[in-house]
């Protein structure tokens, strides 16, 4: 069957959040721009990435105009909350707690991604983007600096294939990372070996219910704990418990393969549920929970980098441009950053094509630097200490305060022109250096505690409830306190280091005898 050739300006491959948002911003930025979205699925399903934190919430509200949708169709999110496992903690209430005391000042949300994806795609179509759905890309002739041709197969065996000729191809295929794999730009990250299993459930117990003691007595969290992103942590893993619109709950575990693995079982689902019922928090929350049919997911090799995000005529956005870790829910932040900067380059270089090469080079430099620094400042070896209440408290105080100061404040006060890639601008270098140093020290302290048998020693009986973070320089007030706590923990680690050293020496093999050299044998 002879393919049908058609012309367009931009082909967006993938119509979920990142792709639909890119198409929407392109059409709003230049209504004369012909944008075609190619989406393979008849309807979207839920996916991992169910929390929108402060930067992505700015993007959702200020850039996409989704305030009413978020208020009516999604759930508010009241920050992060951690419960730390310990052998002496018989119930969730016994576990040390770290989290917000009040509702957060800057909006964030728990997201049903299927609803959000359909909403943004509908806005893009209403703004004039053409939608081909269901349809899939079967081949492409990518021509940097010229017009590329994408061959698309539409539904129905009788339909002729369509060839779209376009100046720009935008890859929004998520973890498939279609362009990166095709162009040999996809790179796994063995230095951060994490995996995940997750599902949605009905009947997960309400963490604000009467079964959790102490709520009515006062002195605890004022905001709803259940509307936080609740983390149940242990050595080498964290469990998320995220409420979803409609009453379902997303429950999943992410772990570092060097430190943890699921218990044995007949299949992944059995192993996951055995694990969830093996510790007090999971056992209590999941007591009456029932997994939704056909809703179990697993991912190996979670993180990957994309060595180049843009060329002259193509770009990757969202998860197609790389993924680090779901801890701190950075996925929609990354989508917001890649979509905003990509669409700015496409729109602004149409009027000034001579600037394209420099803009592409800067785009790749900023995102590569930002990604690598993001890894080292926040995630590398974090699974050694995220389950230790004392160590994680230092990290949370510093990392969230600097996120508010250096990342969130800028677009809220200066608009899209102030939206830098985190850690990319030269002015951010001291903050990156500080955060990477603290992350390394905390990981080192965790290893010392593991060797000394003192890891997690404050994981019971503590309630650390933070007053909340604000925009602007006032958030920096948390940093000296975090550094002071780190200094105290370093000083208190001296006995642990002595014990760890003695244990290493006790386990070390005896050196072989060295023959003496007699005078006459020299």
C-alpha cells in the first residue's frame, strides 16, 4: 500500500503528559505552528509518577493552567513523611517519624496520571494540535539540519501508512526512550542499581484512623498524615504509600540491589506482598487491602541517562530524556524542565535560525551537567542511609530547603525566564558541592554504623515534625542546623569507628609469615 505523504512542523511521539504538554506549549507559543501528536494507546492507564512536587506544580498551574483540574480531580499533597523501621518497633506508632507538622505553603498534588494525561492531551488538541490515535511509529529517517520523515501505522489493516515530513521530532515515549535507543544515546547507570515493584490497592488503612494512637491527644501532625507521601523505610529500601483520587492507594517499593532484595516466593506479586506484611507498618496498613486486578508492575534497572537530549531537528522530553530515581518524586519536575526548555528552543529559533546551534549546545550542556550533579548531590549511595532516622533528618532538612531556595523560588517569582536547569548555572556550583559533600558523609556514616552494629539506633520513639518551608532566602535558615547536626553525628561516630575497625581487624586473615633474610643470604 502506497504511503500517504503529509507535511507538518513538529511531530510529537507520545501523547501522555510530557508529549501533550510540549504540543500545548508549542501551539500556544505559535498558533501557526503545525503540531502532530502520535499516541499509540486508545486510552491512558495509571503509571508510576503519582506525586507532583513544588516545581512541577508550578508548571501545572502557571504554565499549563490546570488549577481547576487539580483542585477538582486530584488530591492535595502535604509534603513528605517518613516512618523508620526497627526490630524493637512492634507497630507503626512505635517507629520514629519525620515529616510536616502543617499543610505545605506551596501547592503540590497526588496525581492520577491517567486523568492528568487525558486532560493535558485534550488541551493540546483544543489548542489546535493534530492527534493521531491509536497510531505508532514504525520507521524514521532522521535528518539533522533538515526535514525528517516519520512513518506511522494507524489503526486498521486497510489504512495506508502515513509519512509525516517535519522539521522537528520530539520524543515523549517515556522509558521506551525511542530516540535515545535508536541513536545509541541511552546509557544504564550501574553505579545506582535500583529496582521497583508497585501496585494499586483498595482498602489500605487510613493512617489518620483511630487505629493509630495519639492523634486526638495533640502534639502530633496538624495536617493529614494520609495526604503526605508516606515513606516506610529500612536498610536499602523505601516503600511509598500514596492516596489517589477515587479512594485507591498506590503502594510500591524501591530498593538498592546491593543492600536488599524481596523475600523468595512463587512470583513477583507474592514476593511483594510477603515483604509488605513482614514489617509492622506494612502489615498494619495492608491488613485488609486488596490489589486491583491486573495492576502489578515491576522495573529492573530504574535509572538511565541520555547522553544527548537535543540535536538540530530532534529532542527528547520527560522520561525519554533520562531517569534517576522516584525518591523525592522528581519525574514530573524533570518533565517540566525538559518540556519548557525544549519548546523555548523550537519557538525562539524559528525567528532566529542562526542561533540554533548555540542554543542546542547550551541545552545539552545544561541538562547533562544538571543530571550528573543531581545524581551525585541527591541519590548516589543514598539507600545506605535513607532508612536511618538521624541521618535522613540531616538530608531532608538540607535538601528540601535548598530545593525551595534554588529551584522552586525562581520560577514562582521570576516566571519562566527564571527556570534554570538545577545545578547547571555557575552560581549553583557551591550548593552542589555542599550537597554532594553532605551526601557522601551521610553515606559514609551509614557504612560505619552498619559495621559497628548501630545503624538505625534512633529509629524508634522520635517525632520530628517540621514547621514547613517557604520560598526565598528564609528557607536557608534550615542549612546551618542541618550542618550542625551532621557535625554532632560525625563526633559521635568516633566510638562506632573504633568498633568497626576492631571488627574489621578481627575478621581480617592473618598475614603470611615473611621469611627472615639472613646476612649471608643477602
